[in-house]
């Protein structure tokens, strides 16, 4: 019928506009490399902030003692206690607790958010076992993983540049987030010092290097997306400080804010962006990361419902609610292997209140998920190629056994198998023979351990 043809036309149009042939991915990677240079050359020189992390030494394995870590980045935050045993014993003990952030605190005031965090941290500290306790008189130390763009002033301080990923707390912008946390800890009577403030990418890089010396970069694919890597300090023209002894500096790229004319964008992406909390910003993030993939799918389905009566004569009201279709649900539909696509059927029914969907409708929904996830996965592979190119690690060098490992973390990468497979196979496609010198390493909660390790190496108690 005409309706069906119209729905298929919308689908085909989407597929064409989201296409990421190899040549296009190479252009995206090249653009990423160019922007990396520009962001390192001068402050504000690029959409890529290329933030200096003040981490000029990655963990070596000798780190020792009891340290806390706190990871704030998305809808949950994690508190962690790690006992580091040094070169032989490594991570002796690790305890983690996850706390979800009430949504109103994500758009409230700085004090309200940090009081909540400090309170949860204090509760966690109160559960310390006898064997995990510092000698009397020694202050507890914390590695604070804070996954928003921060202009670092030192390893343990930095001002918030902007919020992303659905957070918007205006009075915190421009403030030192360590100062905010420290004041909140004082308010709840918690005696603890922040020894390191790190982005989650930097924490993941540190945690990755601790287990694998070949790790040179880290990528987060979770609620948002970002990357960090190890740069030569003398390749950072905007850095006017002393050159670190190591000759290296970890750079937090803030690649979520990358954009390029080579990135395939659709009208769905444009309207998502325009209606977001941060219009015009985080464009790469908005087509790759977990916060947005399901929402893109919803927008296409909404269009199909409105213009092709895809779900019948009326548009299902639930389909009009932004962010109602979450990426984990999209992932579940995408992975549905049953012959009648019953997972798709039940997601449509349970989430969107669309009963009795036909098999053909369900097949199109799966195809839609595939188009949107594949584009995101392939673009994230292009981003990784951009980093490898910047480092001259995208080709095989004869006579040299240079291995490059990328530490990957985040719920999207961890749980969305088809996304992950597509990202890895795209990287292989892009690297050709050089793929044998590159490996992708999953680093589960590497950023928490990494922050604890960095707190240890910057400890005031040594
Ligand atoms: P954050 O990025 O907030 O620090 P995570 O790394 O745990 O936290 O990532 C959580 C994100 O991962 C979720 O917002 C969601 O988008 C994505 N995610 C979680 N589970 C799945 C899943 N089963 N399939 C697809 N995406 C998932
Ligand atoms: Mg995280």
C-alpha cells in the first residue's frame, strides 16, 4: 500500500544519509587529527578542547595503600575503596557501591548535588572494615573521577567548563569542582582529601596502563563519549609550563564535542540537537553515545507514524515523549533473534503502548536500530583511527614491534554487542595490516581503579 511504501522510503532515506563508507570514515579520522593539532596549538583553537590533565606519569605498579575513588559521570555514581598492595600484590581488595542520582539533582544547584554525593560517600566510608582502615591520624585520600569538561589548574583542582549528558547546574559552571566537593564533605563531617581530579577517560587510561603497558589511549562509550591519550609534552604548543620529566602528558580530548562536515547528519540529529539542553554542542556525542541512540530511533519512528501511518491511523502518544526509548531497549530489540521478533513486539507494547505489531513492522524497527547503531559504531572507530594517526601508530613500522592498546570502557561498549562488534570490525577495516599491532581492551571500571591509582601517586601522605 501507499503507507508501506512511504515508510520504506523514510527508512531508505535514513540509510542513505547515515551511510559511512570507508572513504568517509577516513575523512572523519583525518579531520579528527587536524582538530587535535589545532586544539593542542592554542586554547580555543578547535572544537576539541584537548585539555591538559596534569597527569604526566601513569601508574607503574608500585602504588600502595588504601585509597578511595568517586566516579561521577552519568546517571549513577560509584564510590570505591581500593587497597593497593604494590608491585607484587597489586589490587589486594576492592569494594564498590553504586548510587543513582535523583534526576532533580542533575538540574538543581551545586550545593544540592555535592551534598548528596558527600553524604553517600560518608555512608560508604562508615562501612569500612577493620582490615581496611588507615592508621590513626592519617587522612583518607580520594581520586575524584568527574566526567565533564574541566579546565584543570593542577592535578587536584579544576574549574567546570560546561555540563553535558543531561546535567545543567548553572551555579557550578566556572567553579572548582574539588572545592565544591571539599566544602560538601566538610558540611557532612567527612574528613577526606581529594588528591587527584581526573576525567573518566584519564582514569581509564591510568587503570588500563596499570594492567597493560601498551595502553596509549582510552575511549569511553557510555552515556556520553570521550577519549584521552598520551601525548609528547613538547607537541603541546599551548602548554607554557615546565616540561614534565617523563616528557609526556595525558590529554583529555573531549571528543564528544567534535564535529566535521564529513560526519553524516540527518534531520533527526538536527532536531534532537536543537531541542537538547546544549544545542550546537557535543555533536559527535549526540550521534554515537548511549544517551542519544535510542532517542534518534524514536524520532525516526515518530516520523514514520506521522507521515506513513506506520502504527495505524493515529500516532501512538507515548512515541512523542522524548527519551522514552532508551538505548538498552533499542539494543534488546536489535539483538532479537526470535523468528517472530517477540522482544521487539514486547518492547513496542510495553514502552510505546503499541500492541499487536506485525512482523514486517518489527523487521523495520530492527533495521532502524541497525542503521543508527552502525553509524555510531563506525564513527567511533574513525575517531580512534584519528588518535592513532596523530601518534603515527596507524601503520606498521618495519623492524619495530610497536604495540598500541586502547582501553575501552562504558555501558554502551560493554553491553551493546552489535555496536561493539561493528566498532571493532570497522577499526580492522580502517587499519588493514596495521590492525595486528593494535588491540582494544575492555577495561571494566578501569576509571575507578585508575583514579585511586592516581590518588596514590599524588598522595600527600607519602
Ligand atoms: P556512564 O557513562 O553514565 O558513566 P556507564 O558507562 O555505565 O555510565 O554507561 C551507561 C550507559 O550505557 C547508559 O546510559 C546506556 O546508554 C548504555 N547502556 C547500558 N546498558 C546498555 C545495554 N544493555 N545496551 C545498550 N546500551 C546500554
Ligand atoms: Mg562512567
